[in-house]
């Protein structure tokens, strides 16, 4: 059975949109005016999650800083897992969205390239 709350309007991701953990790639990070209080927040968009962005709270902002550093330009193209978890908000337990790092897949490992043989190993003599 589908959760009809996933199909309600709104520009931003809500916990109801995340019915299972999703490994997602950050496609962009923007400063936007969000909510009834018209507060400026960072909003992260994910390649795998469509057009809704995630307005970052302090917890998720700190997670991304710990994972990828404070420069948001460096977050684009990076992977995270987006998941829903019970959180305390305004004295009530509600579902909230959290982020965590994902294991690097084998083909994404950033290992140094093998530079090959040292060109100066033969004393700089060119063999021709």
C-alpha cells in the first residue's frame, strides 16, 4: 500500500517522502529562503530524489561538514544516505530526515594512480 503523504505538494523533502534509506548523490547546494519564518537555509538537492530539496537543519549541516568539509562547493557529486528517524520536535516525537556517509564503492575509490617506472631511474639516459 502506498503512503499518500508522499504525493502531497511542497518544494522540500519531508520524512514522509523517505520510506526507506536511499543512497543519493548531491547534485547542488543553494541558499534559499525557507518556511513561514522566511529563514535563509542551505538546501541540498539529490540526483536520485527528484526536484525536492532538503532544507538543512543544524544536525544535517554538521553531518555534511564532518563528511565533506565546510565548503559547500565540495559537496556536489558526493554520496550520502538519506533516511527517516524519530526525532524530538516541539515537545513531540515526529519523523525527521537524517544524513550519513555511505561506504565508498570499489569503482569510486580515490587511490593514487601508479605513476609507472621512474623516468630518471637509468640516470637520465634516453634509449634512442
